[in-house]
């Protein structure tokens, strides 16, 4: 059956009202009830795991009549067309147990997550996958079983998905069940500390997008990133603390806290570096840290940054790296107390629309294969540009890049690796 506006509004309002007094364990049941109210047979919530390799069912999502076929493989080289709802995928879930994870590569569910586009299977029963996105941050996909295929009904499911995403994010702040659903193995103590401080992997507006990835996800020690919108500015920072232990994680957590407290009190980039330097020297002595701390004016494209012993940021323009465009003399690392004495040099550059700024830690370029081959800056930029040239959004290109880095080291990372990509796109249309 088709779904009119009154029915849709009533279903969404009921879901929101019921969720207020319900715990995370009740969320899957509420989502199923809402989907059925829109004409579906059922629904399941899938969340991306920490390393963005699989979509994992939220506990409780497998209960009910919809717990049948599990995965929908992409037929041929791609089952769905870009731009809105795709079709052509086949349901190949015969014989699979309910509740199994879905690969992000090679499935309709994964395609919905990767491209943030609705994917509809061509098999029977009808199955649709709808991306779960919080702002511009991908968190998973909503699997809808049954229901009509007319445009109005599909639109009603597309209206349900954002509300489900908001509810998942709001409840994950106090739900171990939701957090654990995205983990494939236990976190080390320092990794648990850092992930508690890290922001969403992707943030953005019509003018700018910032996305970051970090490995080894379950055992990260001293790397960290931050990005935030403040009025008409995008703030980004990448930190690399010496070592790979709890003190390293503590140093990066202190840097994140110092950066935010200074920024939110109206301090500039030089103030941020001085505050971090002072905090490390006082509370975690002998623990050095390199960093790039930057602001981007989203109206003018002016990039300002401070580099404390870190690899210089890279400027990508028209699918190539502009040599030495952002290379400036780096200051000493943080933690020495040097930044207390005298003003910090803040560098400036004017970006062009479409420019991308890449900030990374040395664990990326210095990663070695089992044969001793460095990953290197050239491989880093070539891999990223190749994926973005194929039309992939920045978060997806970074996902492929970090997986390539992990594969290069045979899944045995010897150092933390963090990559942040900020893109200035002032003329982009849409949300």
C-alpha cells in the first residue's frame, strides 16, 4: 500500500514519542513497528563496525518475521544507479542464519552505506536498504523487508531512516549495547580512552567537509584528531604523541581537551599550542607530541595553521598534489615548554573552491610492508586521488585508503596511522 503524509507523520511522531521513555534495547522493536506502520513487513537496523568493514545488526533487530534472508549481493559490477533509489540487486540470503553481519563491500546494504543512497533489490520478497546518516556522518543502514515499491512508499522509508539514525546516535551516548554492536574485538585501555574523546569521523556543511580515519582502531595509542564548526570557521587538528601506551593515549586526550577548552574560550591557534605545551610539560612530562592545528574560513577559503614538528599538510587541487604548497618551517614538538616563550608563527594560505587539505601522521607514510617497502607519500596521495576521481565522497575514499594501508602492512600496524581530509566546496548545492 502507499503511504500518505498523514500516515507518515503519525508513524514518525509515534516513534519519537515512544523512544523517549524506551531504552536502547527497545529501539529495534520500535523501528520494526514504525516500518510496519508504513506498509513494510519488518525492518532491521545495521551499524557500521569501528573499522568500516561490516554492517552489524543492532541486537534485537533479528527478532520477528523479517529475520530471514540476510545479505543482498550486488549483481555484476553494480546493482544500483547513482542518485536516489537504485534497483537490480538480488537477494542471495538462502540458508544464512538471521542476524549475521553484512559486508560493506559487494552488497546492497554496503552500497547504501558507502554511497549514502537508497538501494532496492529486484528479488522477492522486496528488500530495500536505506542509509543511516547523522548529519554527514555515516553510521549504518536500515533494511526494510516487504512493502510497496511505488515512489511515495519508498520516500516514506527514506523519511524514517534519518529519524532512526538520530535515535541510535542519541541512545549510543549511554548504551553499551549500541557501542558493543560496532566492535569486533575488545579495545585496549588507551584506545578506549581516546575513542571517548574523539568527535564523529565526518562533519560538514554546504561549504566544507572534514573526514578522518584512524588505525589500529582497537589498539590506537598516541594519535588523535579533532574537527569542529565554529561560526564561519572549520577547525581541524591532528596529534601524534610519542609512544604507544596509556601515557600516549593520555597525552593525546589532554591535547584534545586543551584544544577545545582554549578554542571555546575564544583563543586562537597560537593560544591552543601554548596551552597544550603547558599542560603536557606539567602533567605528562617527557612525553612529546607533534601536531598540526588549523582553521579554515569557510567564506573566504583562508587557511591558517600552526605546525609543531609534524609532516606538512598537503594541498590537493584538480586531482593532483600541489608541490610544497603548504610546506613551512615546522616548530618544535609540543611538551618541551618551548611554546611558552614568544609568539607562535601562524601560517596562511588561500584555498580555491574544490581544494582539499590532507593532514596525516608519520605512521601513514612510514608504514612498511613485510618486505620493507614504505607506503610513502606518493602512494598515499595516488590512492586517495584515484578513489575521489571515481566519484567517491571523502569519507569513502578515506575508508579505502586506510584499508589499503592496513593491507600494505599485512594487518600488523607498528605505529598509529591517522588521516584527515578537509574539503572546501563553497558552491556545492544541497544539504
